[in-house]
C-alpha cells in the first residue's frame, strides 16, 4: 500500500490559493485588476502617525501596506495595516466607502496590499486609527501568510523564505535595521580615520590571501580557471605599493568549507591597511572601531551576548599564543623547540593533527584551538603566531619562528585577524613555494603562487599594518544573534529538490 504523503496543511494552502485566485479573476473581469496599478501616492507612515498623534489628529493622510488583521462587523469593519515602519488600525464603513467599494473591501484577504486614505482619530479605547474614506487594492496576495506562532516557527523555512519571515516576525526586521546602522557607522569611522574605501576584484586568477579552500569556476572567453576570492588582501596591499597609504574594503569573501552557526560560504568582510604602521597600531584601531560602533549604535559598550555580559570598553587584554596555552594547559612551548617534541606532547595531551601539518607551529595552533579559544570570553588579542600558519606576515625580529600577528577573540570566537605585513619579496616568494608544496601534498586550504604580488613587493611595500574582520560575526555579537543565518537576509541553503 502506498501512503499518501501529501501534507494536509499544503492541501489547505492549495484550496485557499484557489479561492484567492477566483477573487482575483472576478476583480479582473470587472476591470479592477490590481496588478495594473503602477503607483500609489502615500503621504505618511504608520509609526510616524502613532508617534506624533497631536500633529495628525483630524488630518487627512494616505498610507499603504499589507493587511495583517481584519474584523468584519456588518456595515463597519476594522483592519490592521502593516507598512515598512510598523502597524496601524483603520476603521472602514459602508457609509464612507459606498456599498460597492465596501462589498469589495470585505473580500480582501490577510496579506493583500492596499492603499488607504482617511483622517486620523482615536477610537473609544484610545487606539490611534485612520477613519478610511477610500481603500484601493494594490496587490492581491495569492498565497496565504503562515500563522506567526504556528506556520513559521521552522527556522529552516524562515531562512528559505525570508520575505515571509520579515512580514510575520517584525523583530527580524529590527536585526537588519541594526545591521544597516552598524555598516554605516563602520564606514563613517574608517573615513574619519583617513582611510579610502576601494573595490577590488571578486573573481581572481590565483587563490591566495588566506588559508582556505576556494570556489573554482571557469572563464569561457579566456579559457582559464578562476576563483571566487578568499580575501582581498593581496590587491589591497598592491594599492599600498601604489602609494595609497590607507585603504579599506567592505565586500564578500567566499570559502568552500563547512557550514555552521559561525560560517556561511559567502560572508561580508572588512579589510584595512595602513602604511608605516604595525600590528600594535592595528590593535589600537580595532578596539576603537568596535567600541565606537557599539557606543554609537547601541548606546553602550557593555553588552550581553546569549546571556553572557561582555565589556567592549578599551583597553582589551593582549597575550601571546604561547603564554595563553601555558595559562590554560601548563604546557610551555617556549621550552619545546623541535617538531618531534611538539608531536610527543600533542600525543600526551590528546591533541590531534594532520600528518601534513605536523610541525611545531601547526601543533601550537592546534593546542590553542583545542584548549584556549573557547575560554576567551572578554575581548582578547592573541598575539605572535607561528610562521607556519601565517604565510603573509612579518617575522618577529627576536623570535623568527613567530610572526607579528594577532587575532581578536570575543565570547570564545575569532572576530579579526591582523598582521605587520610581510614586505620582504624574497621571504614571501619562499613562503609561497611552501604553500604550493603543501597543496601538492593534499592541503586543500593552502594558497598558490602569486608571482605578480611578489613583483609588487619587489617594487617596494612600506612597513604596513593590516586587519581583516568578519562583519557578519560582529553583527551577530551586537544584535545578540546566535547564528550567522540570523544576520544574513538570504543565507546559503541546500535546495529542497
């Protein structure tokens, strides 16, 4: 026996859509096709009227929005209209609209988009409302909206149908309003610091800029393999070579890697570079940027993220990676000098590592990610990384196996990555060769050789500091959002079929 797998709710939706289409056909037959309307002149928004009632009482207004609730009471009705700024009630009666228009209004459905003209007043229950004198159907909603607390609880469905999520869950819109304000404040901050905003290619011929597995595509006309950029780093440093001393770019990066609450295959990133500065300068501007944006958008630098109090007020803690590992595990890599010693202590502590990443430097990083990262709740700069995992970073003068690099951690997550940029073309070329060798051994995250970038370094890159920061994660932090999908309008989703 074959079971009937048709969802009962879907059957109901199909029946309701059939009824709504019949209403549309009736309107069209009577020469009132809402889809032929190209414009509607609205004068006000719902929330402005409610916030400034004393200025609107008795005044004629024109609003437009979606019907979210409707109550028919014979010759008079109430409906709630939702526009881009909020909701407002309207009183609609047969005496004001006339028999034919009122009869037509009663056929309108939840979700229909209407234009409404009338005057502002308060009901007997003191609710600010609009007394309708004219109602026009601007768009017929053929698919019914889900019930807020029944049909759109499913987070997967909410991410797939964000357009519905925004309608029935108004708090979602507030997250994206905050996102827009955060982006605006970031740009304002960078420009006030003298940085020039630039744009660099998203399609590249070499997969470099960071250690990550790239998306690969093909350019038909040139008949070459190309990549969606992992990071804009090398092009931005080319601009520093060219004499633009302070640059920043906000744009999309793409990494063909895993997906979870912290990762989406495409994400919004900011990178900035400043000539004649180092990674200490980058720490200063990073904490100033984050704290300033928080203050300007939220009104405070003391926030709560998922129930945990976090203080973004400068100055943030600064500790080396090796010292942080020692604090948490007791293992001091300053006394562990060889790859063999590092491998031995890793086995003793149960730290796993790949055979192609079995150097002391790689194992130091594995110790940090295994034991330390999740403990860094308050803003912390972790400094001085192993050279093996930092192919674009300047070495420390006194400890050449380490580099002048930091990452920012808040709430147990990484938020930014920064260097004193490597500007030695000979050293850079050798590190690129090691990356190529690692890729040939099977490391899919290893970068390739970028000879033109080496050429740019041979022209001369001044001492430079640079930072890359994932803005989606920062927005998650400042909006108290648990998943990266909560701060992306349209996160990447596997197709349903």
